[in-house]
C-alpha cells in the first residue's frame, strides 16, 4: 500500500470521526439550523452552509493540531470579523462546535464587537468560555425564530426514560432505579393539574410536576425533597449531572430590542443554561431601542432543567413593561424578564445588579421562576424576586429589592435577612396562585420601606384568597412567621396613614362565620415578633380584617 493511499485512508477516517463526533456531541438532527458538520480535509479551513442547511466547518489537519496544542480556539480562527457590522453568528457557532469536539477553551478577542443578526442559529457551549471584554450586539429587530437561543450551555450527557417507577410520595427518600451516577429526575402526571391560575391571566393549570436530584443508588437529596404525592406517573426521565464545573466569564452583551406587537409572543434570544454545575461570572447585559410597544422577553439568562448553577458579579437590565389583552379579555401588563429559572435546583445569584433604577415602575421585575428549589439572592440589588408556579426553599440575604419586592408561591423555608425591601409589602403571596406558602417565613435584620416611601396602606404579608377558586391544591398561609429586628421606614405616609399591618385583608368578605369557603384556606398558626420598630411611631396592627386572623397566636415576647 502506497504512502499516498495510507494518508488518504487516514484523512477519510478522521473526517468520519469528526463528523460523527460533532453529531453525537450536540445531538442535532440533519438539516437543522443548529447542526454543524465538521470535517478535516487538507487545504484551507473555513465555514459554509451545505445544501441540507447544515453549517459546514472544515478544519485542516494542520489547524486541528495547532488548536489542540494551544488548548483554545478563538472566534476569529473561523472567520469572525468582530467589527460590529458583519454577522458573526456562523463563525461563533462553528467555533463552539469545534471546541466541544476537542475539549478546548473558547476565548473572545478583547476589543471585538460581534454582531449577531436575526438568523436562526444557536451556538452550543460545552467547554469553558471566556468572553472577556468583548462586546456582543444581538439584533432582535428582524428575527427568523424568536424561540432560538443565541447560546445554549448544554451537556454531552443525554437524558433517558425511567420505566419502572409507577408512583412517588412526598418526602420519599429513595427511588428504585439503576443509574450511571448522580441524576436530575423530572417527573410528570398529566392527569393532575396544579397552579390553575386565577385572575386576568387565568388558565387551566399545569400538569403536576417535580424535579429532584438522586445519587447513583437512587437516594434523594433531601435538601431539595420531592414535594408532591404522585399517585400516577405519565412521564419520568433522568438526566445525568455533569460533575465537572463549566465556567463562562465576561462578555458585554447588548440586545437591540424587538419591535413586534405587544402580545404574549416571548422572545428567547438569550443564553440558555441546560447543563448542571455551571458558573457564569462577570457578564453584562444591556438593552437598547425599546419603544412604546414590543413583545416580552423570557430571560436573557434562562436557566432550566439543571442544578447547581451560580450567576455571580453580573449586571443585568430590566425590560420596559408593555400591555396586552389577557385571557379574561381585559388589559394586563405583560411579565418580561432578564432572568428566568424553570425546573432548576440550587440556583444562586451572587453580587448581581441591574443597569436601570430598581424602583422605576416603567420596568418590569427582573426575575421570573417556576417549578424550582433552593433559590438564592446574596448581595444583589435587583427589582424583584418572584416564584410563579412554586419554589421549595428560597433565601434572600444582604440584598436590596426594588419596587416589585418579594413575590412567592411555594413551600419550605422562605428566609430573608440583612436586606432592604422597597415593595408594596414585605412578602407578597401571589393571589393568582392561591397566596400559598406551605412552610415557614423567617425575616431577620431587615429594613422595609413600603412602596419606596410612597403613600399606601402598608402590609408585611400580603395576598388575597376568596376560597371560591380551585387552584388544584390546598392553599396555605405560612404555618409560622418569625420576624426579628425589623425597621419599618414609613415616615412619609401622612396623617391618614394607620400604620403597617402584619397581614393584608386577604378576604374582605370574610367578616364573620357566615362566610363559606368552597376551598378552605389554612391560616397561619403562629407569629413571633421581636424588636419591630417604625419611623412613623405607629404600632404594628394585625390586619384590617381581624376576624380572619382571630386565631393566630402572636408572640411579642412581652
């Protein structure tokens, strides 16, 4: 066999391996705008789009060796101009696909501005990435597919079905399954509906669902336990957890806002994190070009179906609030987010802030979350913390929250300490999901400035519950509320201000025993108050509805 023939066979074999490796690693289908076909033919390295619509990347054997020796690859290596004008999205996607294949660091050029147009293309991140001081200009004014993420942080590990688990119980400590290692378990019973929303955005609810972590023996992490009884399971899957951390650092991202009609057509042109054990640090996100109308956003940092994610030292931006007609046929303000957490566990935001005023009501609150557990704010200055369809355990410490404050539905312990809160109430239990928190609320060493010191009737715990709507579950107020060392700064509320109430008037119609709830509310049993002071000098009241809270035991330590 000639030397030339041997070399041809080697080159062909390497090409096959690279193509198969890219396909398996990223898991896209042929003809997808996210699919990258990698070859290693002699000649010049470069990218193109093949007849199937796939991104085609050829990297010469010499360049493969060079990049592997360096241990990193840059966007410019595959043709990114970084001039803020030419669309660099294909080069960015190709760079990450090659880095994923060879386990290489991706590094942006520090002075570059990478323009990302509206093409339907996603770059998959599976290796450490250093965006550094580079800028990324994401143009949403003309987008082919608003649901296509710009970046998706993904895993090489793939989920698989669990076929032998017919049911689960709340606080169950172990599942019977054969697992390759620690896994994230997602379970659904489509025959039971929870979070049947009430109000202007009413709906028919979501299928009963839960998400939890188990070790290789099936033992459940009881720091984030199973929170529902599943009498039947219609779907259950396991996603192996990456044990090696993945780090994404830096990056100055600017979104040129969409000009779409103001409807619930969410834009998800974002960084989607779908891998466990990820650190995002030092990122900035800005927004330009918002006008008097536009479609809402589903979170520039969008975390879902994963665990152990930390976002640190990051600057974000609240989106302008737009209105539309809701499900009840009346005008509603649309939620629009720069942070989103869905089906995720152990997610921390540390030393994060936003570019616009946290008390400016023209901007919507910055976080929305659903079906999550163990969320943390630490050292943050943000406009809102919000748990829509439930959080199990949440902590806010050393932080300042703006005009939308704390909004929560869920269970476990809601801990707020060493923080300043400037919402309409200290904690708002969302009425659209039953004002329900099955567990405890603990507030320590905090300052409450009701509505940023604008004249209102102030409450520590707010919500609303008529007892006439079925939310799909029993609704609870916190069983026990502990408030220690709270200063209420209510000095600017005027002569007609009656002072802060412990509880809002959750049901103005419930004034005596004749009122009947079809779906009874489980009222707080105990409140512990220590060292509560007000700058107005007005004493803390129980509620404008003393009948509803007549059996609550209030311990003031006196």
